[in-house]
């Protein structure tokens, strides 16, 4: 295991120096695009010390499910704090995906200590979380640069995928354990055969499916 800091770890060190922040909290989400299931956000506060155990951390989409599971456990063990927040399909339909995503991020952040005055929240994307009393910055493609954000992306993706596997047993036939609610060919064929189930996002179905499909 290399003792040299990774590129993502060096980026976080530069963030701390630039913003004079002793603590970073990275925030990311999983599940903005699927046709079914929740959007899940996670936040991770890592110590400002070398973390060679996290040298393989990167954007969760670039990792295999097995590697995400392995790193999820390491992140949980090494982090100063981890928070997870959800927005279910009903909220997504009622409020829209952007507002639901920001709410899920706020819920995740509500589960960690944000009181230190030298703290900075760094969020993947181009939107800040409304209502936060602490400093925050939005970083487009932040999960490709920041160890804290990439760690949050792994937690969010791991938690959401585990939950979609549970929902696959609750609502069989759609292949949720494989497609995670995304619009794959298998998923579309199941919708044609079975129609939508309670965890489908009706607002998304109107966009992606034939108007004749009963909603």
C-alpha cells in the first residue's frame, strides 16, 4: 500500500489550504437518472491525515460493485462522520428531481457534526444546498477530483444499490437488482408487461415511455 497521497487526497489538501478549512465534508448523490427508486445522498468527513487505505477511492461509477463494497467498509471505519439521506419517488414526482436531490443532501448533512467554524462542505455538481449555516462550495465533477466527494459517491451508490436489491424482492419482475431502476431494455420490457409499480417515478415515465402506457 502506497504511503504517497493520492491525487484526490492532494486535491483535498489544496482545498483545505485555500479555504483555511481544517475539516472537509464531501457530498454526492446516486440515483438522479433512474425511472424507479429513491435518490440517495451521502456526506463523508475524512480526517486531515494521510489515508493510504483510501488510495483506490475514485468516482463510484468507475468501480466494480465488489470494490465499492470493500471501500465502503473502509470509509465507514476511517471517516470522522458519515451521513445518508433519501428522497423517495413520491417526493421526486411532487417536487422534481433537483429539489428532491438537494433535500436528500440536506438530510445527509443533518446526520454529521457541522458545528466546527473551520469546516467546509464541498458538493458534487453546480448547486449549493439551501439552508446550510456553514460554508459550502459546489464543484462540477467534484467526484473526479476530491477524495471527500468521491468517498461520498461510493457510500451513496453502495447504499442505494443495496436498497434496490431489497426492492427487487419486493417488486419482482423489473430486474431492479441488475438495472438499479435505470431505463434498460429489460426494464422497459417489464414496464410494458407489468406496468409501473409503487416505486416508479411517474414524472419520469411520462418523459421516457409511450403515452399509451397506463399511469
